[in-house]
C-alpha cells in the first residue's frame, strides 16, 4: 500500500501536535552563599547527562522504568543571563587533586533537553518519545532577602537596619559604620565622595557581619553579592536617621532617591523578570554549618528560612502576590552536604529541617504550593565507614578534610532532631568537617538522594 496523501497529512499533524506537547520547566536553585548551589547544579547536570541509569538513580521513576532516553545540554534561550560554567566546574571537581568549583556570585542559567518515553496521557498516544526542556537558574539567596524593602520607605528601612546593627550578634561589626554615621551631616548639599565612602563603610559592615556572624538578613543584598552592579552608583546608599525637616537637594534626599532607585531598578525587575517565571524552586540550606557555628548563628539561619518561606506563601496578604504573580508550585527545601555525617544521621538532619519549616509548611500547602524537605548530598565528598569499638558499630565517614594533607576516619556528632534553644545546646557543640571532593577513579561523581529530589521536582513532567 502506498503512502497516501492522507497518511502524510496525518503524520504531519501528529508531529505538530507532538511538538506542542513537548514541555518546558524552569527550575530555580537558591540558597545563601556557600549553601552548595554551584555543586548542586553541576551534580544535577553530570548525573542526568552521564550517569542516568537505574542503579545510580533508582528513585527517579523515568530512569528506573527505563523510559529516560538521554539528557543533553542545549543552547540557552535567555541570552541576557550568563551561562553556568558547567565544564569549568567539572574540570575542578575531577582535576587531580580535585577542588570545589567557584561559588555562585550572580544569576546563571543552563538549558537541558531530556528525551524520554511517555507512559501516560496524550503524549504516550502520540508517539514514542517526548522532550522536556529544563531551564536551570542559579541565583544568590541573598537577593531574595531584598523583597521586604519593597514594603518600606527609606525612613522605615533605615530605622530597621540601624536597630539591627545594634543587635548583639552584629554590633561589633557595625560599630565603625555607626561611628561614621554619627558624624554625618545629612542636611548639607550632596557630597558624592562622602556618600561613596560611607556606603563603602556600610558595605564592609554588612560583609563582616555575613562573614563572622553569618547573619542572613542583610540589605541591600547586592552589597554582598553585587553581580554586574559592582561599583554602580545605585549601590552607594546606607541607612540614615530621618531629619526633623526633609529638604530637597540634601544628602538625605539623595540617599532616599538611591534607595527608591534600587527598589525600582534592581529589586522589582529581579522579581518580575526572573522570580515570577520560575516553576519549581529548590532552596539549599547548610544546616550542618549553622549547627557548627553555635546557637546564635543557628537562630539567625533558622529565621532566614522562615523569612524565605514567607515569600512563597502566596496568600492574599503576601507582598509578592500583590506586586507580581509568581508561578512556583513546588518548593523543595534541602539540608545539603549530608555526606558530612554518617548515613545513620541523615534521618535526624531531615527531621531537623522539617522542624524548621513545619510552622509555615501548612500555610504553603494551603495556598497551593507543594512543599517537601529532605537531606541529601549533591556531591559526596566522603565514604561511609563502619568501625567496631567495644562491640559497638560506629558509623564513621572517611575523606580528606579540606586544606589538609591526610585522609581521616571521623565520627561526626549526631545532629539534633529539632531546633535547640541556647540552653539546650550541648557544651561540646557540633563539630562537622568540610571535605575535599572525592570523584571516582573514572571521573564520575557520587550523590545522595539527588534522584529523590528530581522525582519531586520534575517527575510529574516526564510521565
Ligand atoms: P554556593 O555559594 O551556594 O554556590 O556554594 P558552592 O556550591 O560553591 O558550595 C560551597 C562549598 O560547600 C563547597 O566549596 C564545598 O566545600 C561545600 N559543598 C557543596 N556541596 C557539597 C556536598 O554535596 N557535599 C559536601 N561534603 N560539601 C559540599
């Protein structure tokens, strides 16, 4: 039987329909600096493009069911966002000696195309393969913290920042700025050089608070991670007490104008052009580092998690919902770097993270966002090692501590299952170690539960 014109037409129609059924998802990854975003994206791309088999990713259904055909890197569509340096990251991770890649300092993107065999719905009836395009977006969590600025005028924002600078965790690092500010005449006419100098002092205060006190709620976020705004005059502002009488053309008026410009030209566009286009969001949290740094920092970090969660709760009163219309319908909180403790403690870590998010999780679910929490390691830097001692089995880890020469078998402390108060904090604290990456001999990388994360984040898109 010859291939009739009708058949030809049918095939063409089927192909067009099939193409329209190919789907797309924007998956955003965030977390405060050092939380593991760069490692997470590198691992995700590596595991999907080179190691997607049922032994390595048994909990990612499309892979387990043998329906994953291949995932490849394809050119990104968004030409205004820098490309995530995947090859460079893999070179560092697999060099000899292996090193961690450079951390996220701006927004980055990368596009993957995943070809698979659908097993459900129209896609399955229309043909044997379909493609899911995945846009990965990696951005500093510090930028999210700016959202609340949109709700404040300059005077309110200044009061809040100045009060925070006097808090116990921050005051030592903010002292120099507060001294300079005390000498500052906000009523005189604009002195560009002075404004620049004082905003630099403020920037140093914020950076010192971040580095030494590991505080998370610091504004403006671009002073910490400026992205392409490094040195821009838009960033030359700082909090300042409001004068009794506001006048035009004064230093105060200039600071107020810059604050408003920052909101309009930096914060709003970030939400409008990026954030609102994300479909799914992963938030990485380095709970082990927060535990290691003690009760005050732990409290700061847990506050930051609650603040972050509030952004995704799209109830009527939510600022984001009122200003923009966000899309995110799945939110995954990850206690990352779980390979820094033995496998027997992963459950504790997951429970601790759950304890931190649970108060908000219910409201989030109510407003239509599916939320999950898990402990995982994007890139394992240790091996598990059981050691027998006095008839007991100790679940140790084995690896090369960062910046050290020798390999070590280490028994990390058990993480608590819920947030401890200062009074409950153990006297010996929580000493966790950072390790150098440990690629396999063949240059592949190991992960823990990245397949669980993928199933939650994109599993429903590849049925
Ligand atoms: P970013 O600032 O969020 O991009 O964080 P990075 O991805 O650069 O990670 C910061 C540091 O955390 C790295 O240099 C590593 O020391 C460590 N790290 C990141 N991911 C992992 C992981 O999965 N396991 C372990 N053990 N360490 C990790």
